[in-house]
């Protein structure tokens, strides 16, 4: 795998890295009993740890809330998708049928970055992961790249300052279980200030909050 050579990674267990790119559709189609999901679960936690440690050490004056918001920016789906595409991990993914939607494909591209981190951690340990992320993810933090704006937090802060009450209400849910679309509204003092649509309730809430902020 060229990626391993590029970062001077000498694998002990190459199977882990191959497994990191096996989507469940491919595994089902080829009667395999494993896919990348367990590695993704592990890689998600390892990525959070390394980014959290880096942010913690970057500035002793940052509060817990500030650290949490900063971490969210660098471990959100959009950020992880960017890291994955920059490395060309999308070229190694093995998919089966049926064909995925654009949103599902983007999600898989994000997933394999985390599953690759999981494989790297299991194979060579945390120090190797830190070295890899120091070349791929941490430069984005140093450059203060913006991937995610927490509109919900901004809206809550603004409402708290003005003694407003804000809540979110689900008004529509449609689509297949694996490809749902949610519609949420931001309710401020019992009035609808914004409607948002997204592939998850959280995404729809963020979009509703963004619209509400524009109105306020």
C-alpha cells in the first residue's frame, strides 16, 4: 500500500489495513464475516484522544468548553472527510451493491479514515498514530482550519444573553432507514425562527440554528 510507504509505516499485520477499507456491503457480497466498522469505532476514540491532548497542551488558558468546541471542529464528519480525501483513502475503499447515495459515499469516505487510524493503533501503537496525525491532522489545527461552526451553541449563547428560551422540534422524517432526511425547527419564545434539513437530527438542528441566527 503506497500510503504506508509514503509515511514510512512498516506494518506488522497487513490484514488490519486491508480490513480498514472493507465496507459491509462488500463483505456481505463476498461472504466475509468482517468489515471496517469495529476498527472505525476504535479509530474514532483514538482520534479524539490525540486531538484532545494536542489542544490541551496548546494553550493552558483554554476552558473545558472552549476545548470541546475546538475539538468538535477537527473531528466532525466534514473534517474527517477532508483528511481522508487528502490522503486518497477513497481510492482504496471496497464496496458492494447496491450503489450508495452521494451522502452515504461521503460518510464511508469519512469512516475509513477512522478505521485506518484504528488499524494503525492496533498494529503499531499510539506513538505511531501520533506521528501519522502530526503530519495529516494537526497541521490543520495549527493553521486554524474551519470545518464546523457550532450554530446551536452560538444561538443558545445569544438567547441566554437576552433571556430567550430556545428549543428544537422535529417536524418531518422521511427516507429509508440507512438514508433518512430530518427536518427540524428552531423555536424561540414559542415562535419558529428557522427550519433546517439534514441527514441527522443534529445536522438539521444546526441548519435550523443557522437560519435563526440570521433572523436574530
